[in-house]
């Protein structure tokens, strides 16, 4: 969650909001995120047998869950 920076001439302006009010910043892409094309990769695609890199067995559902946690 991203919190907004608040700027005001006086703290009295905050009296108009409930104590538990949550000020949140609008979701904006970072400069390096806006220049990259975001594509979905299907994890069921088979890799070419000619690939030179070694891959260990990974539970993709667990990996996908961790990736979504990092991007929130």
C-alpha cells in the first residue's frame, strides 16, 4: 500500500476528516515500468530442448503467488 504525502497550511484542515481516514496515493507507474512492455508468459509452454540453461523443478503456483505479492 502506498501512502500519500500531505501538505497543508495548517493542521486544522485535517479536523474535517475522521481520525481513521486513510489517505492513499494514486497508483502511478515508475519511470522504468512505463518503458517496458508487460506481457503475460504462459507457464505451461515447454522450453526448447536446445536451451542451454539448467532449470530446477519449481512449483510454479508458489512462484506465481510470490511474484504477485511483490508487485502489489
